[in-house]
């Protein structure tokens, strides 16, 4: 039995991960970290009996203990906050760490897991966006494998299946196009959060769903792909594919394109990231292409969806710009979800923050954090200036 | 430089093979065999200067010599007929043999090349349909690799890329559906050869174009796939895909589907069959999925296209039935192209011949030939009974 830890176990990826593990005899949950959803976390702990858990703060820990007592479940060791996340990420019995927290919080714990030589099933794309160079260099030193859980990068990994970098001409990330794919620029500018939260094909968390609607999610994935597959931005293309059946593609040097297809079920890439290089039966519905009938592909519109353009710009401007892009995006999306700024202001917050930033070296955790802190403060100011009149 | 021989160099696959070789510095043509198109063959010989060539008969040899003199080209050693084909297939300097003759004539020469341990780039699907067991057993003994050139099987080979048989749930061969994809059964029954010869996506030889129109080509491919990938008929599916962009797919045991996509250019699979396990830049146009825009998939209609159903029946009935299917199909298609029988009579000739056959062992070349001879005679009789009144 292989030990497994999960950072972010009560989120969408975390819950799906536990469903996958439940059906696999090969894995045992040794440590779990969750944020603030204590009722669900208590259920998970009662069922999977990890040795160690981590929560946000002492209040959460107390709520959790009460909930566990109610279930009649044993209370595991509970640690708090970022120390807790790191303890879960580096638990000595964990061979595999599923990194599935949302946003920047997963950065240091994931880095520590990489340094400890764990297999990382990476669902937290912000981690690579903020610190791709640090992460990949650490993985090279420790021998840690980073396996992407994002369906697109997981698809690329499956398509490559050991093919060498010299065989790759380019990769093609598919994007559903989000709920506003066919909406005019003027209408997009003022869409409400409740509409933006209705993703056409995938059910996900709130932040990533907004990122999908702005296409920033695809932009972050372009940067993520750069680090995972060591490709320059001109070799990473994006194509809009509304059906989300082709999860991504690789064009090889002879012109052949290899694609991975599947249903909209994250359990498949999660299991692959755990089972690789093996492949096991998975608890997912079979894809019936004849029932789908039709797959469509068209070019993304960078005018209506400037976030994708900004992500390419960040990738070309160097690693510290990607940190600014990511931080400003987190700030802008939070502000949008709080109904303080309009949907159309999200890219403005990001672009103004990037404009104000001059590239700096980000070779250490402290340097990464410094840029991240600056970008959050700066973009909060920008967002305040764009606040809607009530 | 690796030596290469081509069986059927003046056909569609043969010509494309020479275009591929022309641009590859790694290969040198050592022997060529062609049927009756001597002007084109003379051109090829003048250009590629093989040491040995083979033609159908003495008349062809003399025509060829005259044509070569006209070009001022040296005359290589010329051999005749099946002995000549075997000499080309087993030329000692040939490491790779492209088997691209049409129909049953390529069977023994290809078998001899397999026995000699050559890499076989196999475009002659009838060979495996007639004698899959013999061929694959011989390849196992000699260590010969059989790499499919058919775009569908080549796609499967690319999708598998070394994945083990235990990972495969099923393979999905795509079919364009041919020119009569949307025609009623009654109208299909009486289509003229000039219409049947207009394939919607691929430009190929006459016999294979008719086989595409009847879907027998896909049926032969199902049988070919059985031998190439060691899968039972219930794990080989066919899906109609009119755009012919997805060349075929593999469903893996976790439900993931890997597909290979490309343009309608046989140079890509030919080069792959020669270059594998390497992959080189290829002289083919890049596929622009956004320009294609849409890929469609639907189920094949076995009522309107009974040849596909007959092929599955042959595969389930045992190897000697596949020989009958193939022989009767060759007879019926020739008779149809001579405008002696209707399009709708092609499956009738095949089905009546299969009905009249009882399974026998086909473990030797002689046993294969015996069934083939019987089936040709029998199906000629059936075809005569179905001849159109003039």
C-alpha cells in the first residue's frame, strides 16, 4: 500500500481524489489538509482515518474535533495553517502528494513535497505559475516527479507517453471557451457572478470557474505547460473546443497530432497521476463519441478575452511577471465575486499591475513572496479604483 | 544508409513511398517491383537506380528496357513475375520492405520478407487478411517487425506507442463512410463505377476505392487489426468519421481515449513505418484543426453496407473464411469495375461464397492458396449468375 497525502481535500479535486482512492486498493490516505469546510472534513477523516490532518486555525480545529466526536471517530493529530500544510505535504509515509489547494497557499507546501522527493499529483496550477523555475529545479535535484492533474496537461502527458522533447513541434491546449464564448465584448464586460459561475462542461470550484470564463484559466495553463514540458510560448497553442472532449493535443515533428479524449470527469486524470506508469480500470463513465457526435474547434478571440493575451505576455516577460499576473488575477477575481468590480475590470486590474512591474529575479521562496506581496497590494489598489458605484 | 525495397512501386502507395524516400537521406532504394506501368517504372528506375527490379512478364521487361534506353539510364537486373517479387522482397541489402502491391499477389513475397527478418512496412492488407496467422507466426520466429502503413492501423500503432496489450480496452477504426454514406440502400445498389471511384477524402487505387465505397475496406481493416494487435473482434470497433482527420483511436483500460489526427496524406504513415521508433520532419502539409472546424462521428449502418458485417462474420468464423471473403471480394470488385455486376451484387457474391465454405485449417502457404483458388472459382460462378443484362 502506498501512502498518499492530499492538500485541499474538501475541494472539488480533493473530493474526487478520495473517490479515486476509495476504489483503489493500492493506496492509503496518511494525511489530509483542508481549509474551512469542517463538516465535510470530519466525514472524510472518519472514513479514511489519516494519521495527520491540517486545518486553517484553532477555531477550525475545535469545530473539527466536535464533529469527529459526533461521528464517534478517533481524532488524529491536528496541525494548523501553513505549518500544518507543510506537515501534510511532507508526511514521511506519503509517497504521493495530491496538491489541490486553490491559489497561492499551496506554493510552499508543494515545494517542500518536491524537495522531499514525493510524486506530486499537481492540481494547483498557481504553484507552477508563481514558481515554475524553483519547482522544476527542486524536482530535478530531488528526483520528484510532477504529474499534472489538470485535464489538459494530463492529456499532454498521456499523448507524450515517454516521447522525447525533440519529437514535439508544439502542444495544443483545448479550452471550452467558457459560458461567454459567443457573447459580445460589451455584454461580457458586465456579466454577473452567478452567470460566470455556470461553466458549460466542467463542475469546479468558484475561482477556477471564473478563470475559465475569462480564459485566464487557459492562460495559467499555458504558463504551467511551459514549465511542465519545457516549451517556449510559441510552441504552446490554445484552441477553443466547446465540447471539452479532446482534453489536449500534441503535434509531433512529422506533423502527426496525438490527442487524448475523455468525458468531463476529473477522476480519470487524478487516477492517472497516481497510477502512472501503470494504468488501471477507473470508476468513470465510458465516452461514447457517437453520442457526442460532433467536435468543434476554432481560434480563441484575444480581443474579447484579454486575460489569455496577458498570460502569453507574462510568459514572454519572464517569471516575475507571471507572479504578478497570478496575484493580480486572484485579487481581481475575489473582488469580482464580492461584486465590487465588473467582469470587464478583471483584465484591467491585471494589465495595470503588470504594466507597473519591472522584471526581477525570483530564485528563492522569499523573492517569489516579495513579488507576490507587492502585486497583491498594487492590484488591490487598482481594483479599488475600479469599484462599482452601488 | 538503410536499403529499402518496394513491392508495387508504381501504385499510389509506391509513388508516395518514393516521395518520402527522396527527402530522407537515411534510405537508399535497392530493389523495386512494379506491375504493368512501364513508362512510370522506367522513370522511377532512372531516378532511384535500384540494383534489382521485377516486372510481370517478358513483354514488360522488354518495354522497360526500351524506355530506360530512351532515358539514357542504366538497365538494372530484371526479374519476372512472382519469382521477381520474391527476389525484390528478400534482397539482401534491404532492411525495410514496403509491401504495397494490390490484392493477393503480395502474399508470398511479403511472407518471404518476413521470414528473412526484414522490417515490413505493410500497405497490402489482403496479406494479413489471407494469412494473418502464418505471417504473425513467421514474424515471431524471425524477429521481423510488421509496421502498418494503412493510415488507420498506423494511427493505432502511434496511439499505442509501446503501451502493453493489457492496457487496451478496444480500438476504434475510423471510416470516412465512402461516397455513398448518405445514400439509400436502393440507390446504392445501382451506383456506377465512375461514381464509386470518387472517394470523398483519399485518392487511392481503383480496387481500394471501391472497397471504401462498400466499407469492405474497413472490414478488411478490422481483420488486419485483429492480427496486428492481437485483439478479438469484440474489441475492434468502427466509427464513421466523414472528415477522415482522426485516423483511428485506442480506448485504454481507464477509459481514456488516445487518437491520432492528420491530413489525408499517406506520406506520413509511410514515413512513420520507415522511421519508427524515430520520428523525423515529414514533407506533409500541417493539419489546421481550426480550418477543419468540425469533426463528426456516427455509427456505421450494417444494413446499407453489408460488407462490413460480412468481414466481422469472417473474423468470427475463422481464418479460412477470411480468405474466402477476400478472394470473393476481389472477384466481385473486378466484375463490378468491368460493369458486369451491380454494386449491390458485390456483397451478394461474397456472402454466397462464404455460405458455401466450411472452415478448414490454413497453416501453410499451400493450404491458404487452395482456399483462395476455390473461393475465386466459386465466386466467379456466383458473379456470372448475377451478371447484368446488356
